[in-house]
């Protein structure tokens, strides 16, 4: 490729793009770690995007109606860091660029949304960014339908690489976007034909252009180093009535000795090759130095959006007060003031009625009273709506002719669903929840982990949470999934015992600011164990005494979910024999761990023997059975240590020993 011809054809563009390339080269070399080739290769595309198309204000990066820019190929993080420094984002002074990949820097190895305002989402796990972008684009559509195009009218732009498109979640994402004609979503594919191992053809021969077209996308193919072609393609993409993919043919590590090789993917640190690359780009400035005229030109790009933002603020102020307040409350992630009173009234009714119900059904009843209060709630299911009970009567379905619908039929796409929910939450103004079977958290796991890492309070409604689902058998019966979910940092796992605890769990999940929740809900009916109404949200404490011992306390039974009522039956048996038995319901281990030491000791005092009961594996329970310091007395566990079987639920609980009699026998054996 004739770089001199590119420079002479458009010197103004070239100098701006060269600034990105130089900063990427210098920062990766300084860190001796990172990925240089992608930022160098996509510098032209990014320059045209930011200069001519992206609606943003560098001084106000959280402006609600900004365009969203997502770097799905997150390993090329120096691309976004260089851009943010150049446009004048105050969080990215040159010191941050020099500290790339160092402790405490905003310029982490991969972009982290919680480290800087202008980073929309955490990327690095390939495919997640493009899948998040579907949620961003859906959120824009929903809010535009609700508040009007004068207040919500923006695009979501994505840079994705070959690796992003190889990941399976990308297929789920592009299928959802195509089905819903998310026309404000524009993906720029860095088509450089290189992976870490070598040419893409070592492992993949998919025709990506045909693939996107088949999914209902508009597709263009361009030279990713020709600014005129890039500009024309982006202009055309903004006019389509479908999502757009622009296949940008690029050269990884353009102008470097490692150009078009797998070496170009990684850290390019050879001093002589760095000098030669800069010479090829016509770049003469010292390391980390941006000539004043180039920096000024970039900062003008960053300031351009201030006028549009000011105009937006004027339009926003013309909305009705009610709409403005709802918009701002939802954007801030605040629950409506009526939520607490609504939950209290629901709990009182549930305690008094005492109706046996599966907690998935209880969840639906709770949502029926909550969703009308919270227009920001968006529900959905991975083709299990009737089983997950996630659709309430007021939501309406999100579709081509009903953009204000608040229920999404995700199809059999658990991973895509979870990733898109992350995007919705990160967009702001929406609180997404969606469901599948608990066993299929396996399919959603990468996105669930990122929910926790990114601190977004999405809610995963995971029903059919144990062998209690019965005849579908071990392929569908979760055994290890509670332990896996609880092992994930910054995640609340709720396993409510009845309708009352389910209501309390929803109140807590919908008031979280930076923590996702997993709702572990039953298929089988459960009796109401909270028969005495309490206005206090006891689930907020994580665990509490449901029934205390009569006489000397000798046994403490700790249980969750469907096993709480079984523990209560075991208590009756033990009490009948004069063995004082306390039952502790533990709907959320994580919240119990957050309580002070005094409260935890009141609920689980030393002395009595302990038996925990849960239709899952033991992992995670020993903290409460054996003590936080390993000093408590005898304990045992009643649960699962193998996969389940296909049979009616009642028979399965007997087969695997999760019965009141077995619990009582275990407790007596410890005495």
C-alpha cells in the first residue's frame, strides 16, 4: 500500500489518524504489553467517525442523547484511549496514556466502563460489545417511542473485529438486531483477516457479508483506509431502515514491519521498527507528543457537540414535568417512591391468603403490581415466557409496530439475551429483566459475569431451579448452578421460600444500583411459610429466624427456597421428640454475609448442631455450617452430590434424600 499517496490525498485526515497510530504505538511500547496493530489499522475509520458522524460532547460524555461508541474489539483499547485524549476528555490527560495498563490507571488493558464516563461498556471478551450494542439500540428505540424523537434520537456505532464475529454470541446478536430492524445500529467490521494464530482462514471461511445480509442487515464493503469511502458508507448507513454493517478492509499494523501478520496483532515494541513505522506515517513528533495544530483540530471535534447538547437540553425542558421527572428518575436508576408501600401491601395480602404457589408464579404476581409503577422495567424470556412467567399484562411487546413495548421475545438465545440486557442497562433509563431455566445460566454465563464486573443491576429470572422440575431430567435440573452464581463476585442470588420472600427479593433487586441479581425460582408449588405479616423486608438481612426452638435450642436447620418448608416439617418431627430446633431461612447468602458480626451470631449462634438443606451441591455452604473461622460445632448437609434423574418431583426428593425424615435423622446423628 502506498502510504505517501494516502498522505498526500488527504493530509488533514492523515495527520489526525497518524496521531492515533503514534499514541497507540508509544503507549503499548511503554507498557511492553498490549495490542498495537488494531488501533493502527482502524485509525482511519475512527477518525472519520469521530470527525464527521459521532454526536458527542467531550466535556459532557454522559449527555443522554449522545451517540454511543462501542469498541467491541476491546483488545485494541488504545484506539479509544487515544481518541478520548485527543478530543479533550478531561479524564484522559497524556499521563493516562503514558500509564497504559498500569495499576490505578483509567487506561486498563481492556476498556472498563466503570473507570471512565466515556467508556460505554466493558469489552475484551470478544463478541460482547456487538451483543451489548443490540441492547443499546433497543433501548434507544424504546425511549424514542416513549419520549419522542426530539429527546431521544441517537445512533450506536460499533467497531468489531474478526474475533468478535467468530464468537457464537455474535450470531445471536445480529439475528436479534436484524429481526427488529434496529436501524440506528451501525457496525464497522475491521476486516483485516488476521488472528493471533495467523490468517483467519486457518479457522474460518465464513462469508461475513452474506451472513449479515441473511440476518436482515444492510451491508457495504469499503476500503478502510480511504476516508472518502468511509464517510460515504457511514452517511449511507444512517439512512437505512435496517441495521448496517460496513466491512472495512484494513491492514493490521499499517506501515509497520508487522503489517498483515499475526505479530501485528500484539505488542509492537522493537525500537527500530517503531522509528521506521513513524517515518512511513510521516510522523516526526517525539513519543507521546502531539503537535499543537493536530491536538487543536481534534479538540475542535470534541467541542463540536456542545451546541447539539445545549439544543437538546432546551428541547428536554419543554417536555411535561411528569415526563422529565420519570426520565431523570429512571436514568438515575432510582426506584419510584411507591415501590416500598406496594410491596408491603402485596406481602400482607400473600401472608393472609396463604396460597400455595410456585415461586415463578409468585414472581409473576409481584411483577404484575410492580411493572405499572416502573415504566423503565423491560421484561423478556429466551423462548420460555409461559414457563418463566416474566410477561405481565401491562408490558406490551417490543416489535416493529410497537417500539414502546416493554417485553422482548429473545428466542432461544440466552447469551445474546443476557448481553443485550447489559447493553440496555448501560444505555441508561431502563431496568431489564429476562428469564430462562436455571440450568441454562450456563449459556448466559459470560454476560452474567460481565453484569457483575460492569456493576449493572440487571435481573436474571432463573426458574425450574432444582430437581423439583421433575420429568425433564438431569439435562434440565440445575445442581451446581447456585454455587456457580454465588461464586461470582458482586452478584446477589435470591432463592425465595414463598410468595412473601419472592416479593421482598424483587424489591431488593429493583433497588440495586450496581449489582445484578439472580432469581432462583421453583417450578413446583410451595406453601407460604411467612404466615405472619412483617412490614420489614427480612430478605434484606440475607437470613433470619423463621421459627425458633421451643425449649433448649439443640439444632439449627438452615434452608433456602423449596427446602425451607421441608426444614419446617423436620423441625416439627424434632420438636415432637423434645429436641429444640430453630429454622433459619437464608434467601440470600450474599446479603447475610454483609450483615454485622453481631447479627450473624444472633441468627447462627454457636452451640447447636447445624444442618443445611438445599437441592444443590454443598459448595458455598461450609461458611455457615462450619463457621467463618472454622470453630463451630458439628454440622451436615442435605442436598445433591450428583446429577438428578427423570421422574416426578416428589419421587426425586425421596430418592435423593431431601426429606423431612432424613433431615431430622441427620440432626439427631450429630447430637
